[in-house]
């Protein structure tokens, strides 16, 4: 162990954690009227206004979310390519669950359909030898639109076995500011990191950086085998003060670079509610800071905590631009899932800057719409540009994508009657091609794999995978009140879920079924 603060007892390998937050007001609660109301110069309540006192951090909901502009249908004749970055974040689903379980409908902009889809496990084929992932497709009737078909794309990353995992250099970056002094914030953060400590290996290197009014190095360069000292340092953390998050980020990356393992997993793990109020605080400035820091080869994972004050927009931006992922922790159960059960998927990258580009064949398909991934859309020319970031895929990760597609036999009009382009015909009998570009974790040069989609992907009945994904999409569109929801209903989603053969054998999927049932009741109550 190289250095230890006198305030904490800790030792171990090295790890960096970071957490951030959202950007649109969900609104604020009603102001608190002082019970001993003062009437300015008046003797009766009839002609006086009461003195209003506001209690800070008690009566306001200041959560922030970025606005989402939903993707529309595109004509293949004029836009044959659809390009976007992979995304394996899951924060949105856990956050939505928190709202519904508390008896509230979530804000529309907190609903990101891709993160709902990617929260769950699907039965996709394993990759072939020598390939980092497999890609499979399925096409069937769309449950909510009779004029379109639904296409599901499933990517399954290879799983790195325990014996093959490289040692980790981890920095835990923990927000200990005053806003974290809530039962569902710092106490849950400590619980989460204690769970992670149980997964550390002897050759891991762990460092701990905290930030409030200033940043502090609590532990530096400890070995993973020193778990008792690491745990002691985590347990002693206390929350107080303002939030100088940018200083903490800089210090965490500095330490991560100091103990960099050229043959290992180098990562900062940020845990926060995202309420940064000292130093660099805007989403744009934080994004530029993270883009600069990630050039060191250090990845970033963001863990979001808390209610009524989370800054989802900032946390998502940090993860998306820091070669990492974003998870929301609302319970010890979720902490165990993210930091123990799915540790490899979340912290051991097998492919970075992963991008998708679909080319639709106008001979068979005249239109399409991508569900979700709105903030991951890329310009078509960026697909082969290695300087443009994609998404990161970890060991055993799954990426699920849904498209509504309009075949040439559909009566649906998507405005593609152009004089010159509409006559183009291709000789290929492929429905479309899925091209995927990616980089090896330690490379800056992309490789490309192609997966043609033929009529063999069209199925008369949906698989269990597709039934479940379709139910998620319907639920997400209803929560967002999507203009493309068509005939979607919670009853339809529940019918799909109840037809999944193994739903009662998967705790998370069964939980989703119960959640849809609950939100259906909430919706009915809100419409009364």
C-alpha cells in the first residue's frame, strides 16, 4: 500500500468509481406554508397573503432529465442507412421501477426504451470462435401496428472466464457531499462497494477518492487481498459539504494513470447523485473533461443513487463519453446485480466503440423506425470514422435492438414518392445488412463484421425473446405517450408477458410483469 489517509483504514488493489446525474425538472412539490403564518399589516386572513417559508432540500423535487426526441419513420428510398452506437446502460429501467413502486408514473424523459430492453437477459447464441460477439435477428408481426413488422436484433458478447480475466486497476470515486446524506444515497453507496470488495482478486489494485467541498485521496494503490482495510475505509465515510465533482474526477483519473496496468482492466467507478455545484458543473463542460481524460485508456462506470435530486442527464453524459456504462442503484438487490452478479459485463470490456449500421434493401423494405437509442444516433459517415465514439460492450453483455419495418406490400405511406430515387432496384435478395464495427479494448483501429438478413429471419410466431422485448417496447411507449404507440396497451403487454414460457423462472422478468400490472393500475387511477 502506497498511501492512506489518517481518517481511514484501507488497503487493496486499485479501482475508480464515478456517479453523476440528470437534466430536466420533473417539477417541484408544493411550497410549505408556515403554520404560524404572518400576515403583513393585516388582522384577518381574508385580506392577507400568508408568509411562505421554503425548507431547503426537503420539499423540492429537482431531478433532471434530458429531453428525448423520439425517432420517426424513415423512407429507405432516401435514407437507406441507419447508424447508431451500441448502448448497454440499464439506469432507466431501475429508475422507472423506483417511481412505479413508490406509486408514481415516471417522467416521460426518464423513459429510455433501449435501457429497458438491455436490463434483461435473453437467450441469444454464443459467439463463434475468434469473434467477440454474435448477432442474430428475428422478424414477426408488430403487436401494435398492423401495417408494420417488428424486427429484433440480438448481440451476445463472449464471456471472459474467471481464469482469463486480467487484473484490475480500480479507483472508487465516491461523492460524500451533503446531498448524499440520505438513506438511499451514501449508506447504499457503501453497501454497494462492500459487495464489490467481495469480488476483488489478490492482484487487483484499489484506490479510493472522495469529493465534497474538496477532493481527498482516502486510499491509494492497495492490493485486492487487503479487503478488510478497504471495507473499513468505506464504512467510515460520512457525507457533508458542497460538491466539487470535477476535481474528484481529475484526481481519480490521475491515480488511475499512475497505477495503469497495460495488460489489465483500468477503470474509475463513480458513485453519486450527480448534483455537482463546485468547479465544472455543466453537462457540456463535464463531457469535454471526460473525453479528454478517457484518452489515457481508463474506462468509466457511473453509478447513480437517490431520489428527488438526481441529475440523470449528467450521469448519462459522463458514462456515454467516458467509455463506460451507467447504472442506477435503488436497492441492495440492484447493487448486488450490478456489482456482483454482472460484474464482468459491467467492468470487463471485450469490445469498445461498437457501432451498428443497417442498410435496408428497397426491393423489400420501404421504411423503418428505430425504437430507442435516440441519444446514440450517429451520422452515416461516422460509422467508419475511428475518431467517432461508439459504445462499450462487456464480458457476457447482451445488446437488444428493435425496429419497426415497413415492407413494400404494406399500405402504410411514409412519404417516399420521389421522382428519381423510387425506381432504384437491387439484385440482392437480402432484406437488409447489419454491419458492426468495433475495436479491441487496447486498439484504436476498428474491425468490421457483416450479417446479411434474409427471409429466414421471418417467423410466423414470436419467440419468447421477442415476446418479452415487445412487451417492454409497448410499456416504454405508453410511459412516454409515444405518438407511435398505435394500439399498444398494458393489457397487450401483460398478455405477451404471460405467454413467455419461462417468465416465472427469471426473477427480473417476473418482477417486470408485476411492475406492468402495477403501472396499469396507476394509469387507470390517474385517468379518473
